[in-house]
C-alpha cells in the first residue's frame, strides 16, 4: 500500500535558461525522430539530451546516449543549470489544457512526490496495461548509468473527500508558481513547491495505505522495480528517501474529472487486402452503417458523421472503420445478442472481454481478419495513432490499409480491470495531457 515522501527536487534554473519552454519535452516514448531534432535545435541544454539522446556512429560500452545523458546531468548540476532544493518538498503540479476538438479549457491538478516501490505481487500498485521488453531495457540502462529519476510515473489514487486536493488548491491560490511553461501543444504546466511539514503530512497521510493505479508509465514502473532489485543484490545503499527503494511520481485524484483519449489502430502489410471483402467479413458480427462520399468535401463530412455516431455508441462495442479504396466511413456496432465474452477464450473476466480494445484485438483482428494484433515494432501488422483524422489520412494516401477508430476507455473500466489484477492490451488508455518532462528530477542519494 502507498507510502509517500517529500524529496529535494532538482529543477532548471530559470535565471540561466529564461523561458523554460525551450528545455522541456514530451515524455521519452512520445518523442519522434522529428521531435528529437526539434528539441536538439531548440536549446543546447534541452532535456531531450537526458531523456532520449541521439545515438552516434562509434557508440559502444563507454560512449553512448546513456553516458552522454549522465555527462549532461552532472555538468548541468555543476554549472548551475540544474539546482536542487535544500528542503524536502512535494510539488503541486497543475496543467491547463484544451482537449483536441473541444473549446472549453480544463485544469488537472496533482502533486509530485516519491513513493515506495512495490512488486505487483504485493497488491498495492495496480497496473492496467501490458508492457514490452525493449522500452524497459532502454530505461534501465538510463537509470543504471545516471542513478536518477528523470520522468514521473503518472499515478492515480482515490480521495473522494478531497482532503489532499484542498491542500493543493490552497497552495495554488496562495502564490505564483515557481515554474510556468506553455508548450507548443498549447498546454500550460505550473509547479508550486510545498515545504511546510504540516501540509506535507496531510497530503502524504491521506494517501498512506491506499491502493495506487498506474495511469501512464508502466514501463518506467517495472524498470524502477527491476533497478531496485538489482541495487539490493549489489549491496548498494542510499541515505534518506531519495533512494532506489522509492520513485518519483505524479499523483492525481481519481475523483477529479480525468480525460482519457483513445488510441486508434491502423493495419498495414496484410496480404491480399480487399476493403469490401474485409467489410463483408465484419458484417457477420457487426451492424454496418456507411457514410458514403464521392469527393474530398464529402469525405470530410462523412468522417465527422462517423465519429459523431461512434461517440453516441459509447455504451456499446462499436468502432469506426475506414479502408483504402472504400468510398465510405463506416460505423460498426456489435450485433444484438452477441456477447464478446462468449467468444473470447481464456481466464479473463467478463469485464475484460467486453472492453472495446479487447474486442478489437481478440475478435476483429485475431478471429475475423486473422491479423497479427501486436504492435508493429514487435513484428505485427498494427500501428497506433492518437488522432483519428491523421490515421485516416494515412489510409487515404495508401500508407496504411485501414483504420479502426475507438471510443475512449472509461476510468471506471481502468479501475475495475486493474483492481482485478488484469492488464489491457498496450495503449488501451491515453490519459491526456501527458506529464511534461524536465519539470522536476530526483537524484538518488547513494552513500557507497
């Protein structure tokens, strides 16, 4: 169960950098090669050099992106680019944002602190998504080389009485943030350090003993546990809470109005692709509603009609479908009387088998279309895309063969699946917006 601690966070010195937006980045796993190049060109001390540095010709054991990340970290600490707080704090973290396609601005408020790591078998930390070995190996190399936490795990907790939230709101109204950054995505991120022991105690004690649910950062969490076990085996020791036994996390109350976006699935590289034949196979299981078009303007209208109709089916297993060479956007709704739980083998719960993303992977991909449902990097035929229109553009120009558009997973589903110890397919949830990287860092306090 949860044990939460303040820590002496490390932040960029604004008097050296100026506008801190030039050094902040999206999380490492969201950084495309194009974004990496842009971040490198933005400032010579941009956080990308630590989180996701470039590989170079001639890299080897003694010189590689991880050793260069450590060189940057240590030199930036030495020259005052990065500064460490003298007093342990928790850090109130507020994000102001607008959901893509919406007009209303929203606020999400949480706090950054350390939490004691637990193996999933202990039951206090609940994951909800599957992980892959590649990203975990990458993050472990970074931790092994630097001895630091650079990016938070996004963690959810339950506090329906809003006890901790009241402390956070009081901090926000009491003074200006020490960090305020507006990103190119249009999000504004703000940080307020809290060093008052009484306020820290209220927040940490509110979470003590509670279950924690991982919203984002499954690979980082499993990596941190692996690192902890390796350091124990090696006989290493840290002083205080800035230890490999704990990890830096951002905590958000599940009682707040959280935004989850879907991640849509593109397929490509399948032999003998035929859009109409694919739709015919799907019609055995799904009711089909076609939004026809004959020109680009009509296509835009059809896309909007399909996505609007899909949103209205949030209480059903329903998907948008768009395929190359098919002059229609299609709404697929599971036929009445068909229960996906009856048609998916395995020990998983009924709730798991009825998730949209599971129906998509286990029934549509595996049973109907016989498509390998793993992500493409693992050798399958599936690509991920957050923005439905961007995915449909790839299908229209022939880069991909088809797209399945999903409704978002609901927070109640996340809690139910995670609480039962099950894991959804990768990228079943996209908690929006992402935590900004580079706002606070944690250096482990080794004494040997």
